[in-house]
């Protein structure tokens, strides 16, 4: 059977497409962004800033395919209510986070010693609603994954905590993120991360921190 050219149109700017086959795995695109696929069933995902991620199926037969992609813009999520946790299914090995309930679920997973090396990308600004936040991770469950804020802001960080994150390990990366809010802490308290053994880059913190202890900072409290 001959390979057919498969193209995708109607994509938002910066969209990332992943095409996979049940046995062949992930399929790499051609240099022009098209795909040369054998007849069969494929799955594909499309992720773009400001849009709901799209996961769908594609059938290739004996003719070229042009798939028009229609994506749904994300509506502004309400502030987090302090309790809701919404499970996130990874797409291509990445956890895309769109609201406070999803971020709270991620924190819950990491605090249960799961997803410690997860790849995470924000797709929208997130408002934590000034509810009491439990930092992501702890001294025995350090985050060693990657957290890409994608240029978005997590606002409304509040409560008694070490920061949005407790700590990053030597492989941990937090980048392209702004955090704002007001928290109370003791030692090792920062707006974004309390204890940083990894990499924090292209980040900003507008967090008021009230702490009576050592190693307190705007972005990172203890930057090791």
C-alpha cells in the first residue's frame, strides 16, 4: 500500500500536532509539516495556547487527506473554590493545565508521591481564588519534572505555605511563569518555590510574603 500525504488546516498560531499509530508509535512530520502515512487508523492531538486541547482519530485510505481542525477557545475559568480537583489526562506525555481545579489535582498527585517527574504546561491564566494553598511537593517529594508557565500567570496564591511549589530537585525546571498573591510562611519560603535545587528561569513573583524565619525570597526562598 502506498503512503498518502496528510495535512492539517485551520490551526491556531503556534499549535502543536502529535500523530500516533497504535503499533508504530509517534509519527514524525515531513519538513513541510505534512505527514506521509500508510493506510490505517491514527490518533492525533492538537494543543495551542488559549484553546481546549483536541484529541481525535484519523483514517487514511487510498487518497491524500486534508483534515480541517476546529478548536474551541478557552473561556475564562472562575477562581478556584479551594476544594475542587479535576483530573487531567496527559496528551503526548504532557499534562496541560487550564484552571485552578486542575492545578490542585496536580498538586494532590505530587503530594501523594505521584507525577514527581511530570511534564506540565499551562494553557491559560489561573486564579487560585486567594484560598488556602498547599504547596506542590514536600521535603520527601521534590518536583523533578518540568513546569512551563507558557507566559501565563497564577494569581491568588494565599494561605500558609512554602510557595506555589515546596521544592525542585536537581532535574526540576520551572519557567515562563508569573505568580502573584499573598502568603504566610516560616523558613524556606518563596513566591514560586520554597527550596530550589533545580532551575527557575524567565519567572516573576508579585507575592507578599510574611514570614518569621530564614531563607525567604520573592521567587525562591532557599536557592541552592
